[in-house]
C-alpha cells in the first residue's frame, strides 16, 4: 500500500489550511497514494496552549453533512483515496471531542475515533477542551484495510495499540501535534523526540504492525504569553512491523511523501514472533486498575 | 545507583561458567557496582536448541539451601552487592521453570520470578522445558530498590512491563538469551536486533522506568545438527526512563560494565509525562482476552 503523509505548518486561517491540504491530497494521489494521513487538528492552529471559552467556536459538526468535512470528502472522492482527518468535534453545547474522521475513497465517512487519552500539561491544556473519547479503541474498516486510528497522547499507551491489534487493526495511525518548549535544553528536547519515536516504533514491534505518525511542524506562539510557545518537531514517520523506519520527515520543514508499506509483511513477522500466541491473559486483568499498591 | 552487567559466552562446563561469573561479580563490586545482573541461564549453554529429556538433569533446586545458588549467595555477601541470577529450576519431578533468583547483599534470597511468557520457535524449544510461571508479575524488594525482574521472551510484552510498573517496580531488568540464525540475511538479523532494543526502550518510555537487559554472547552449536546454531547477539544495554541509551555492550565479545543509573530521574520524567494519570482503565478490561474478533 502506498501511504501519503502531509506534515505542514498551521495558521489561524482555516480556509488556507484546508486549501493547502486539499492541494496536497491531489498531488499525493497523483503520486500513487491510496491512504493519506493528516496531522492532528490540521484545520487550525494548535489552540490548546491557553484556556479560553471562546475557542470552542472553532469546534465543528462532524456528521455526514459536516461543512468542515466537505472539502476532504470531495478531495477523497475526486482523487480516489482514503483520507484520515483530525477534527475538533462539537458534539453538543459544552461537549467537545478530539476526533479522527476517516473518509472512504468514494467520499463517504468510513468511521470516527474519539481520542481516548487526553493530556494536560503546561501549553497542552487538552483536558479543558476535549472530553475523553467514548467510542473505545475500535479500528475503522476501509477499502485499504482495517485502520487502527489513534490520536497523539494515545501514542504513549501500549494498551491503546494492543487493543487496536486485538480488534484486528492492520496498521496503526497517529495524527499528532507535539513539540518542544524553549525552556528545555537542546539535549532534553532531543531526548523527548527520541522517546516519542521509540515508544511508537515499540508498538509496531510488540504488535507486528506498521505505524504511520504524522506530526505538525513549525513554531506556534502562546496567545497568553505565559510560555514561549511550542516548536512542533515534525519528524512524521512510517515504520514497518518490526519497528524498522521506512520514512522520516524533516524536523523543521513542511513535508509530503508517498511511502510504500508492505501490508503482507505483518503476517510473516507474526509467524516468526508469535507474541499474540503467548500472552498471559490469565494474569492481565489487573491492567484495568489504576495502580496495584 | 551503579549497575554491573556481565555478558559472557556460555560453555558446557557449569563450574567454569560459575567461577567466571563469581570473579566478575567481585571485579564489578570493586568498581562500585551495587546491583549486578546476569544473562539468562548463565550456568549452562542455552540448552533449548533441541528437545531431549536428559537435559532436565541440568535443572536445580532453588530453595534457600540450593547448591546452585550457593556460589552467588557467597559472592553477594562477600562483595556486598545485590545479584540477579537466572536458573533452570527443578520444582518437582516433571515440573521445571525458568526462574530468576535475586540475592540480597547479605547473601539471603530476596525473591524469585518465574518466567511468565514462554516462547517456542525453531531452536528455542522452551515450551518443552519450562512450565509458564505462576508467581505473577511481582517486583522483588531489595536494599537497592524494588526490582521488576522479567526474563527474555517477557521483554516483547508491554503488559509485563506495565504490570511490574503498576506494582511499584523502580527499574525493569531482563536477563536474556537471544541471537540470530545464519539462515537469515544480515539485513534481517540487524532488523531483529534493532526491534529487540526498540521494544524494550519503548517499555522504559511508556513506564518512565530505567531498563537493564543482559544478553549472552557468542555462537552455540545445535546439538541435534538440525540448524546452524544460534549466534547470541550480546548488545546488553542500560536505558534511562525516557529510553535514552546509557550503555550498550558489543555484539560479539564478552563484556562487563558498571553503569550509573539515576534512580531519582523517573519521578521527574513521570511528572513531565504523567502517563499513569491518564490511563483509560475503564476501557482496558479486554486486554485480558486472547483476541477480540
């Protein structure tokens, strides 16, 4: 399968963000991409750097009639590609989610995933904006395969990747928005980026599945002025089912790429390393506890 | 904490294997090591390359009076160090385990862990020899900390690392015996070694804990002649709680090392990345199922 990734800078001009993505979908499809993955909350800036009730105005309907999805549905259909989008969902007044919506090649909505793990750190005040997902870790069936779509903070949780694998996901996909703070030393910034790749490539290995991660790039100021903002570290990547790196985007520039992923390799790898065979399910029930002391 | 690791070639002469380890324990302790970790089944060759009932003769008593533990209890006491050993346990006639035994600085047994995940692959016929552990994923308390001791195949399972973390482990420790088959291409051999490091460094990240992995090294022939034997890939390593590599041993030679691990860093890292805070325990119960389709 040929996978297209779109790593771009966000701006406050949503129409422009959408226009640039739609153009890139068309370019990537012309290069053969069958599945195109976008970064987290690609239509806007990463607005969680400050807590402001007016920002909920950015949230959108994600029903099949959604105006926010329309350009992506059109682009998917015109270019005959599956597209993974990431939306700030307005579900009801006072109830908002961080939701990935997958569009089928014919422009219909294939499925949705509401981000389950919600962070809250200085400059990433997501618990203010996003209600934790209530659609479980459920892969989305598409014409290019059964997609284990997760979002950003989920990427640190082996449980999320494993549950997607146990429910038959054929690939793990993470739209994400993560970067460094100028308050950290360069050494610490590099350690964080390395840790982020390590843990996700680890999920590939543990589950014998390829992983696609698409991150935003560039600096976004903190509107409150409380911090120096976030420098999103790009470095979108694709790994195979042994965690082997198939593609790595630059750290500071926009990037698009078409990457070939051999979807048949997973079964070969899982025959060599049959981790699912030997799981000690008799001893795993305590994983559903907060802590065991 | 200063951690000593002993990566060595195995031989069929058990007395010689033990003598060399005891010497190295003394050397590493003189260099300041407070905790010394050995490779899996360090007293013998890796005997699982073939299925032979006579090999059960190698299994040993691991009670407090164990003759097999005696040299390590003596070395721990004389050198005032905690020692992680790996034994082929004879529990009863026809009932054998692959068991890590941790010796306290005073020479007493601090605790035992029976390998929970048991592999079975060509040349790694462990299901023939080892009954799966029945002591759960339970850390072992010692004077140098609460040790999350796991063994080899366990290293591929995020569940094992997580359960140790949830039970308060302060460090993850993996005695192991893994290598390459000459039947695989050099590229495939390297991919396997990389995957092995990735998944374990991933456990460090996901749990905010340091990891110590000690592997055997060198080629061991297959007594049955069915395969070309195993070339154990050494590469013992120590990683910090962001998966950062603190030490990496050579791939083809014996090695000892003393590595400083900052045991206070985990809490700092977990404050930055509070993964335990945000686990979706309401959605994790299905992890205790074999598959969900």
